[in-house]
């Protein structure tokens, strides 16, 4: 009993170390890769082949097909990627995930602690963030193999257990049982890489003759196919509550793995013979880990080639399974782009934030346009429209700030990303302030419409001129931020002076009108409020232009062209 408990906890502990090492390596690799991840993601907009290559490369870096799948679902949900693009990335992710099994097949037992020590030294001694990330990657790589070594050690007694060998004999003799076992293992662990690592380790245990595998390649392949089915549950869970295209992407991932497994299960023996023919030769216990890795790679390569050719059919299938809704309604108070499931992928998450901020910026432009119209026609419908836009803007900005707070607390941002994100938060503040001030100005004009007070035509004309100038300043500042072309310092100084002159001239004009009896003195309070709003809006426009001069630009976040 004691020995059995040691085996169980040794296996679970080794699996825990493996998964932790794999996750840590994924995070560290992403930090080390930094902005290079963007150039990989830029391939997504080319064509289906480039999508497959990008999906494979990103997954090879992240060491997790689930992470890439969730990322693709986030893009589709946010409307940043078409459904065919996302599906091609899913195909590539299935190829990229085989890299883990190929790495595991290398025998580096003698160097495990060297990797751990070197990684530890680089992490705790070096000051460079990039070198620290590389050190963490090496450290995590060592942990990954330490977990594999631990699992291998505790599995050795199982090879001599008659009960266990008899059970394995039944599983290896009935492929369907192996398929179900592999599916169940991955459903529990939520990582096909981890379950395949367990499979490789177990298959490497010798049988009674000390040469052949306790499981054999014919017995391992059905379990491997089951692992591929089980990993689809992560994508399906990630799609819950997402857009229809996101659900379609997850279903495409399921169809890819399920169809391949159900076809290959009928050809286990010939497939095993093919893998043995193309793999290194030697005693079975020495080469079966590589054979399993090759079987995993060839399965995903074959299915990718098949489904890339049938991409149009895949799109039709998922569109048929999840048709478009006839009366789909979008909640304007909910973010159009943000997806918390991709917070662990900062490059993707920041792109979504930038898209959401630009969406809010467009709302402010519309508010300023409507405000200018309100100053002319005093249409009650415009008052309600601007106030409603202001409430929506406030809700969206709260969501953006919460999202950014979670992104910072996740600790996944590189130093450069954190710096640029801090600047983006300043931009958010001024965009939100512009919306709030536009709503405040609307209240002042609404009071005039309700006959609480009456401004002279000269005062309203001054207001219209001011709003025209503010709209131009805001448009120019946001254009500079979007295009990465800051205004010249002299031009910015001139704009600041113009804002100050605007405020001074309006105040003087108002006092002149009061002295001449054209305006009542009691109107000074609401008019001062009006001037205060215009002045603060001008300051916010200048702040936005300042941010452009400090090399804050949306191009940093949006360097991947959209194909929509």
C-alpha cells in the first residue's frame, strides 16, 4: 500500500513539476521574444498557408496549442480576424504543439541540473530583463525534464506488476479503450503535452524481457489519438460566452482532431509500421519515445494538409453547425474588443485595448460633432443622444481601466510594453475627460433650452467657433497618435496659445456684453461653467498632442494589418 501511494504521489508530483515548468517556459519565452512575437503574428493576414505557419511558430514559442487556440478565439471574438484565418491558425497550432513531444524524446537526463543551475544564476544575477527572461526559460526547461525524470522513476515498479501489465495488455489490444483513456487523461490534466509526456515516459518502461516496451507503439498510438481529442475541450471552454465566430473556431479545432483520430484509429498497425520505418532504429525502449513524437507530428501534419485543402468545407461545416443569428443585438455598454481570456498573451491583449480606445475616441468625435450641431439647432434629441454616448463612454473606459489593471497584475508585460501601456492609460484619461466635458457642455446648453437662462447670439457664436477649434485640435491630436507623426513643437506651442487666447477672448466678450446690457450678470455662472469646459477640453487636446511627441503611438500596438 505504501509503495502504491509513493507511485501515485510521485507521478502526480512529477506531472505538477512538468506542467509548472512548461507554463513558466511559455511565459518566459514570450517575454524573451518580446516584440518579435508581433512579426510572427503579422503573418496571419497573408493567406491560409501563412496562417498555418504563424500558428505553428507561435505555438512552438508558447509551447502550448491551447494558448494559441485561445488567442485565435480572442481575435475572432474581437473582430480582428476572419473565421478562415483563425481556422488556419488552429491547424498550425496542432503542428506547433508537437514540438514539445519532440524535445522530450531527447535524452538529456545528465544535464537536467545543469540547466536548472544555469537558469537560476541568469535569473537572479543578471539585471537585464531580457537576460532574466532567458534565464527563466532555461530554468523552466530544466524543471520540465526534472518532472519527466521523476515520472519515469516512479513508473519503473509498475512494469513488474502483473495486475498492471495485464491491464495495459487489454488497453493495447483494444484501440477504442486506448482512445478513451487518452481522451480522459487530457480532459483531467487539460494539457495534451503533459499527457503525451506521461505516455512517452510510460512507453519507455521495459517489459519482462528488458528490451521491448511495456506498452508498444501499437498500444501507444490510440492513447495518443485520444490525447488529441481531449485537448479540444480547452478551446470549447474558451469559446463559451464568446461570439459565434469564436465558437465556430473552437468547433473547427474539435473537428480537426476528432476527424483525424476517428480515421487513424482504423489503421493503427500500418501507421505504427510506417512510423517505425521512418524513425531511428534500436531497442524498442530506447527509441519508442521518439516514435511516439514522430507519430504525433506526422498525424498533425497529415491532417493539416488535408484540412488546409478543405478549408472552405470546414468553414461551411462550422457555419452550418452554428448559423448566424437573425436578430443579433449588440450591447453598447459592453466592450467591443476586450477579451480577458487573452490577458496571458500581452501582445494580443494590448492590441485589443488599443482597438477599444480608438473605438472610444471615435465616440468622442461623434459627441463633438453632435455638440456643434446642438449649439446651432438646439435639438432636444441631440441632448439625449450626447448624454447616452457619454454614459456608454464612461462604462467602456471603466472596462478598459479594469482590463489594464488585470494586465499589469498578471506580470506578463515586458518593460517596453509596460512603458507604452502607461502612456496609453494617459491617453485613455484624456479621451474619457473629453467625453465627460462634452456631456457637461450639453447640460449647460440644455439649461438654456429649458429657458433657465438665455445666452446672447454673440455668446453662442463664440461657443460654436470654440467647438470648431476644439474638434480640429482633437482630430489632429488623435491622428498624430494613430499615425505616429507628432506635431512640431512650434505648432504645439501655437495651439496652446490659441486655447488660452480662446478662453481669454470669450471671457472678455462676455464681460463687454454684460457692461453693454446685452447679457445679464446672473448668466456669468453658467457661462463660466461653459468656458471652464471649453478650456479643459483644449488642455486635454494639448495633452494628447504631448503624448504623441513623447513617441506614444497606436502603431506600436496595431502593427498587424487587419484583413477586414
